[in-house]
C-alpha cells in the first residue's frame, strides 16, 4: 500500500501559500512535513509575513525530523522571528501529522512495516488516536 501521508504539501496547497506570502515561502520540495501540519505552517508564514524589517530574512526549509519535531531553517534576521518559530515548534508537538487534530501517540515505523507496505516512509510519526489506529492497521503493525 502507498504511504497516504507522505512528507510534503500538495502543489495546490503550496501554490496558495505562495500566493499569500510570495517567495517568502520556500520551494515545494523544501517543505517536508505531512498534511496535518499545514495549518501550523500556514499560521507561521502569516505571522512571519507581517513582520517589519524582514527584507533579508528567508525561510529555507520546513521539515519534520522525528515524531513531532518541526525544524525550520532560516537565513537572515528579523525581530520576533525566534518567538514565531518557537510557537510553531511547540504547536507541532501537540498536533497529529496526518489530520491536524490534537496528537497523543508516537507510532514507530521500523523496517518491519516495509513487509506489508513497501512504499511507506520509515521514521516515527506523532498521531492522534484515530489516525494511529488506522495507520497501524494499514501498515500491519
Ligand atoms: Zn490524526
């Protein structure tokens, strides 16, 4: 079975962010988080986009590293950026990577998952109870 929640936004979602926040938003391939965090990333860009003195500030990439860990790579400086990114990071720790609901569980996706789902991306995921049940059934854990 395919991984129904691959990292990365769909091009339509990404295009919308680009329309709203311009090239402040990194390239599609530089956003490597799952769909459930779209709201967090959208909110983060909305807040960053309202900053003054952000001329040399850029977001280079947005990624998930390990379950619930949002990593935002930036270049340049603007006041209040650290707070905004910190709050996005904190929100990610409480948010299901698949659906955006409050998260409860870390599902470990090890090599054994490849037996039933060869296309699954390995690595732990932070999920809500419903998504965790569904996902573990899907990948045969
Ligand atoms: Zn969920």
